[in-house]
C-alpha cells in the first residue's frame, strides 16, 4: 500500500502469477491499492495465486528458484 508518511514517493511493484510462473514489473507508481485489489479478485473469483510485492520485499515473499538450464527465475507456489 502507499506509504502515508511519504505519499509522493514513487516505487515499483512486482506482480507475480504463481500459477504460471510469470511476473511483471509496474511503475513507477505512488499507489498500489488497485493492484492489490486486482490480485485479491483474481484469487477470490478465479482461484489464481497472484502476489504483489515491492522489490525490497521480494526476497522474503516470493518463492523463487533458478532454472538449471537457463538461469531464469522460476516461481513456485509457497506451501500453505
């Protein structure tokens, strides 16, 4: 969510589809609420596993491995 202490600070957001292993980077932006709402709807209405994270949170929040052949990131659904 947007930082209420710094409302004009721009940031990037990573949107990851854990079902397909695809992701995109959006931004710069100052309000990520629409993205979080869309990710929530994708989960509720379409049973998709979509996460939104800021790059500083990525290491802790997204389960990522590397493809042994290409070195490309491969996302896996986190165990519940």
